[in-house]
C-alpha cells in the first residue's frame, strides 16, 4: 500500500511550496497571498526507493465563513484519508491560536503527525523548536521548503517506517545457455482517458466534477473564481480508467486583474493541452457568448477531442430551450462534429451520458488506419469532386497516409498542393470524417508536394567533355553566321 501524506496548517505557512518541493513539480500555485490553495491537490512523489502520495490542502484558521469554510472541510477530509500528517507552522510568525486549534484536532483524530517548523532560513532552528513546544506534538522538525533545507530529515521521519518499493528481480540471472528466458511484462499501455472540464467561471464545472465522481471532491460555491488550480482526480468507472481535471474558469483577458487569476488561466490552458478529451461546459441560461467561442477555438487549435455540455438545463421553459438550440446550431457550426449534451450537474440529469461521448471521441482521436484505406477514400473523394485547375493545370492528389493521432493527421501527397483552396481542404476533412465515422475529434490535413530527387544536382564535366562542348559551340556559331550572310 502506497502511504498518503497530507500537508496541513494555517494559510500561507508554505504548504504548496513544500508540495512542489517534494513532488519536484510546479503543480501547485505558489504566491505571497493566503488562501491560494482551495481544493485538495494530489501528487506522486518518490524518496530513496519509496513511493508515496502527497496531498496539498487549503489553510485552516478556525474562523472560516462562506467559501473558506468549504476549504477547511477539504483539509479535514485530507487528514482523515492520510497515513501521516505533516503539520506545518510558520517559524517567522511564531505560535498562534490557529496552530493550537489544529494540534488539538490532530490529537483527537489520533493521527500520526509530524510538527514541521517551516521558513527557518532566517530563524534559529532551536528557537523555533522552543517556540512551538506548547503544542505538545514533540520536537518540531526545522525546514526551509523554498530552499530545500531539512527535507531529507523530514522524509526520513515520515517514511522511515514504511517498506521500500518492491525491487525488480532479474528472473533470467540463472538461466542456462540455450534455455528460453522469462519475459517480464512491462507496465500497461492503457493509462486511462484524461478529461479536462473547461468553461467560463461559474458555469458549474466543479459541480459537474463532483457529480461525475459521486462525492464532494472539489469546492462548489456560488461565486465566480472558486477554483484556482487545475485539480487532477484519477478514478475508475465500469472498469475503465479516467482522470478528471477540474480547471479554473477563463474570463476575457481584459477582465483578468489579479496575478493569481493569471496563473489560474495558464494552468487551465496547460490542462487543455494535457487532456485527451475536453468537456466544454456552458451555461444554458446565458446561451452562447463570444468568449465561449474563443475558449472553444483554443481547444480546437490544440487538437483536443471535444464534448459539449450545456449545464443548468433544468427549469428552462420550452421556448427558451428552442432558442438555445437554434443559437447552438448557428454559432457552433465549426464544431458540428462534437456531441452536445443538455445536462443538470446539480441534479445529475444527463451526466451519465457524457461517458459514452467521451469514449467515442477518444477512440476516434487515437484510431489508426492503413495507407491503403486512406488512399482509397482520397481517390473516391477526388473522383466525386475534382480539385480545381491552377494555371490551366489540374491539382493532382496521389495518395494519403496517417501522420499522427490525437488528433488524426492525414498527410496527402501530390502536385501543386500548396495551391489547394481552403474550401477543398474542408471538403476532404468532411469526407474523411463521414467515411471513417469520426466523432468529437478535429482532423488535420497536411499536404506534401512531389519533389524532383535530381533537382540541384549538376554533373561535373571532364576536360575532354569541356573541349568537345567548346568545339561544338564554335561550329554552331560559324554555321549560324554563314546562314545569315547568305540571306
């Protein structure tokens, strides 16, 4: 069993900095501002042959209200599921009443806890130990998360009692010559489907994540910008592996003022690139707005497979629903290949149907076809509708092959391919999509012209050939002069 370690403490004591240090990543947003972390953030880490799961949490102060209360609930849940709790305190700020409250809670839960005095880079470690002795949790372990000081001592205290990972045994060490070696299977190639939930702020992304998971995994609050980080949540459903990525809502560039929100937007765009399938969530009551189209366009540019979900569909009048459907058909014509679902994340209506579309879109994005199949489709398309003429010459498209997947890249070879109009490219895309029955994924078509392999090559003449060429040219000049004189 892989041990789980939770990082808890007051706001702004350096939990996210420690999380990034131990996971050797930049997954958690770090800044000189309390309350940046709101949801539980999980990460995998390794230390001296031991693997463990690290959980970053929001700060607990004891006087939370509103959204802060939801953040504290997430932190308390992380304590319950952890094998070891790293209780971080701020050595610069010193002992506080909130530290005392957290220590009392940990003692009541009878959890194995380590008191960690962070930010001792400019503080005497012994003074820090004495400062937090009244907490009654033993000697504090002095560390400086930003610089990495004391981290090995901390991990030794946390993981020293856990066994090392099972080491690979060379099963072929004693195999005699001529015997068949034992084949050790490698890791599974199927790591599951990464699904990014994206959209504008307050359209119900976190509510949808919780509904798909069947638990209150991320904070839901009636305020735009509740989610700040991109939260990766692996799970299984019907023996299928998935990873849900809850992202921060993306607003128009002109409305982004806080530095934290800029980081959140970057995290969201990175999550889109990292995902296999994107569920694009819109508010059905607000309809399709211009910024929806911009965000949807970015997802298409990255080549992600797309499923569209119109949330808050419940409670709308039939006339309102008809208007929204007309607007979808008019404004989302460029993603007519994507499945559209009308859902209520709050009540669960239609949410289960999203999985079938996610699987179909992912399958379409990664399926591979032989060159003969793609070339046959190209020939049939050309026969049905010829490419246009350019300078009295017909554009010739000879054969096609697969150049990549997720999204599918079809490479077409021919002559004058740089002059193929965009309308004909769209015709080819629609033909391949229709014949191959692709759903949810964009298609990219790349053209390559037929190059002359001898272009630029020039034979070097010998001295004898040069002299012969000179004599022939002189002969032709004399013959031309005689013909002109006769005239």
